[in-house]
C-alpha cells in the first residue's frame, strides 16, 4: 500500500512497466502511469551527450547543422538547469510532498530512469549545474534516440509516459531516427515516431492525474486538470492535416551531415535547435554556467533563435484606423493579432508567461495623447489600465481564486490565448473568458481583434502617430516574487555553498535581478499617422519613427552586400551586430551614439577582420539602450 503523503513507484506489477503514485491527502487514490520505469534499463544504460558529441559535433566549423552543436544551448539540453523549474519544484513539493519526482521525469529523464529522482527535490541527482557529465543536461541524445512507441505500438501523449528501448543483454538497442538509409557504426533503426508530433506529446501535454478540472461553478467536469496542452492544441488545429509536425518548425531541415564519418551531405537533416519563445533563461545560463560548460556561443545562438521565433515566426499585427479625424472628437481604432504558430499563442508552461498589446498615441509635438499597456522598466511592472489587453492562462483553486500553486490548481480562470488556424477545441482546450470568431468550417479564427477609443484634444498638434506594439514576457514579476516568497524548502542542494546557500526561490530572484528582470521582447509593431483635418492630396509623407525598429535587409537573400535599415525615436546608444547561427559575433556594423531617425548600414559579407564569411544564414541584432533587442534573419549567397 502506498503511503498517502508520498510520491512513490511500484515497478513490478502484473502489467510490466507500470507506475503508481499517490499524492498528499489522497490516501485511496492510485493512478497508473505506464512507461519505462526507474531501474528498467538493466541491459544498457544511457550514455552522456559527450559520447555522442565525439561523432555528431564539432566536425565542420564552417556550417551550422551538427546535432550536438545545435542542441547544446537549447532549453531541451538544459531542462535540468532551468532555475525557474527548480524553484517551482520546491513549491510543488511543499504543496504535495513528493510530487517533484513527477516533474523530474521529463526535465531530467536520465536521473528518473536511473533511480535518482526518488529524492523529489533532485538532491540525489549527480553532477553539477555548471558542468557536463551528470544529470542536468536535460533531454539528452541517448534518451531521445532510444525512445520508441512502446510494446503495444501506441505511444502515450502526456505526463512523461515514455518508453525507452533496453535491447537485450547481448544486443545493443538500436538508436532510432528519421532515416531508413542511415550509415552508422552502431545499431540503427528507422523510426516514423521520430518524425511525428506524438514524440513531443509525451512531455508537452501535462494533466494532473489526481486533480479534476472544475467548471466556474465548482462542478467536476470528469476531466483531469490540464496544466498545459501544447500537443492537444496542435492536434486540434489544421496543421496535422497539412503535414506540419512539431519538428517542421522546431527542427527545420537543412543540407548537411549528421556525422563526421559520413562524407556526403543530405538535404533533409533536421537541426536540433528546438527553439521556442524563451530568450531569457538561455541568457541566465550563459552568464552563470556558459564558461564552465564551454557553451557560451551555444547559449548566444539559442537567444538569437528564440528572438527570431518571437519576432519573425509567431504573429502578424495589423492596425486599422481612419487616416483623418477631427480635433475634439473621439477616435476609434482596431488592432488585429494573427497567430502564425501551430498551437495557441502563447503556449506551454502557463505560469508567468504573457503577451500583451501596447498602444501609444502622440501628437506632432510628442505630447502623449493616449496609452495602454505601458511597461515600467524601473519596477518591471506592466501597468494596469482599463483597456489593457493581455493574452495569458490564469489557473487557480476554486473557492480560493487565481494563484500559482501549480499542483493544487483545479480551475481555469482565464485562457484567452489566440488559437492556431483551424482550431476545434475540446473541453480541456476551449477558451475561457474569451470568444473568437467561428469560421465557415466551424473552426475558431486564429486571430483576435481589440478595439480602442480615445478623444483627440482640441489643442493637439496634427498629425497623431499611433504605435501598436505586441510584447512577450517569459517570467513576469508576480510569478518570480511568488517563487521567492513561497519557497520555504531551504537551501539549494546543488549550490556549491550548501548548506549555507539561498533557497532556489531566492536564487531565481537574484538571477531575475541580475539579468535585466526578464525584459519583455518586442514581437511586432505597426504605426499609423492620423491628420486632424482634410489636406490636399499629396504623396504620403514618410513615417516618423515612433519607436526603435529594425527594418531588416533590403536584399535578402543577397550576394555581395545588402543595406540594413533601422530607426530610433530619439538620440540613443545603439549597436547593430551580425551573428552566425552558432551565436558567434561576426561583424559590428554600428556602435555608439546615434541620432533620432532612420539609419542605413551596409554589410558586405565580411567579418570584423575583413575576411569573407561562408554562405549561409546569419542574424542581425539591434540593441538600443532601454529597449528590447530586435533580430532579423539574413541569408548570404556566394
């Protein structure tokens, strides 16, 4: 019989590879969690990533495709180092003793499979956060490439219920991948599973097996509480029918070689970038552990890729407003945000993540006429106003209200995140507190309109400049402060100063303070000028720069040289830098004080030493003091 206040496993039942657990206060509750269990890998253990790096990394310094190199800076590769994760695990263990083992199952699968997650705070895990070779490398090569659909051939779609092939005592398990013609000096097997979103579903769908989803009246819906459902969001969209898998966007294919032993490149090599929306935690990891891990350029690459995902791949923004108005009258306008991703926008882990709209209206004298959604960088606070539009998920406990107690939450108080195209939700994924237009085919629209109205002062100077800015933030201040204040678990067991170390909540807060307080990222911006009275028909005047904006390369792709345009709203310290996809700085195009207005710099395909660089993909990043950085992707041809 399982102890009610523990989170334990029974590995040997009548059905093989079945796990049971019970949570605090649920003495009679037992939940079956199938999958490979701790101790089941009796024949062949999981090798560290450094073993795979020998053949699958650092063999072609002129390109950007080696599996280890592209994986090393990703959040997947560092899931066991994420300080938000560990601070949240401590609070979860306080709320439900032992539940952290369930979390470790996905974030550090090697530790789980080898039995070092029985201490649910991770204190039994081996190695160090700042060095390779232990349990903190997160979702590792050997783990993924030994995963398979399971003995029945039907994989599970949530809660870390993965299957890992153990082979036989005499025969190595094959490493699985998406090719039927791979050349390898080790056992290899084609796997359609590795081309399918079903593989991602294992850890990117999470429901609480012992907490029911309650409706707004507190009634049991008969469903498990959905903590996050990224796979379900994709599955209920039009993307599967179109053949767009998770790997299509997050492991884009390029031409290259997976192994230095294979001489000929192939055109369908998946990059292991696994980029998402998190640009902040890679910056923290780079600063804290990048040097000892020898991964500083890898983290820099991850930062640029996340910014690219947010700023170039995720959303479109349109601003609809009359171009003429009358001073003294009310002025109405609409903003549309279109979701270009294959899941809700934003998606994933709900705590602290948010996207919002900022509207700023100024007259010709730069007087502020109207504003909504202003972020105060001095206090790291999104200022409330009557028109503020924030897209987010808010969970909580029925009868107590919204809150961040992840494993206790049983009600969705808000989910107004923008659906993906063709979305047909279920009760678990339906919007809460928001409605979206229904398309002729019955699906929900993948866009959201927001209306704004404000009076134009009679003494305002024409024209007005309206700027709509879409922002995203990974970890908002209220959540970081919650993790600091609620953490009573004691010192971080993996801190070098243990037992005199701070708690992991305090440590996260110090990272937050030291790394720019997780500044919001500008995703999209639209600007419109509005004149107060009728004017003679003239050619449209050029837009005045209302904010920092990276227009990007004039010719893209380009040969020889290309012009890169950018704008400043005021005199500022600015830097325009070209990076390669590894995160290494290639060329500084501009640095220092620049005046307000439009600027154009030329990149001739050479580095700072005047050497011609190889053809390929590069990132141009604009950094302006007091503003979030912006990134644009350029392609150099030879």
